[in-house]
C-alpha cells in the first residue's frame, strides 16, 4: 500500500502550509500544519488521523474563522481534495 504525500499552500489563514498524507484506501495517515495556532492545529491533526477523506470533508468543509471566509480546518479540506486528485 502506497501513501500519497502532498504539500498545500494555504490561503486566508494564519497557517502557511499543510502537508497531508493519505493512503490508497483514502485514509488520512498524517497531517502537519506550518504556522497557525499550534495547539488547535495539533488537536485537528490528532482527530483526523485515521479518518477517511470523506469523513474529514463532511465534518470540516466550510468552517469559517471569525469574519474570514475560510479556516485552517476548511483549508485542510482543500488540501485533501487536491491530494486526492494528485494521485
């Protein structure tokens, strides 16, 4: 089983990059945020590890941060969608 590792440049958030790793069964194996609120992002990473990409998308897609039109969880969804397409 091969894993796909993908780096995504975030837009509109405090974090600058997200590195995601998903396996051939569409399971999130690892997530690493660069920048942003360290404690919150460690929590998100811990919670989504082992979930399917579809589960993450259904729970986190569209979450906003304050008045921003996006958030780190929402940007994680964008990263997972792009990683899925890149395979």
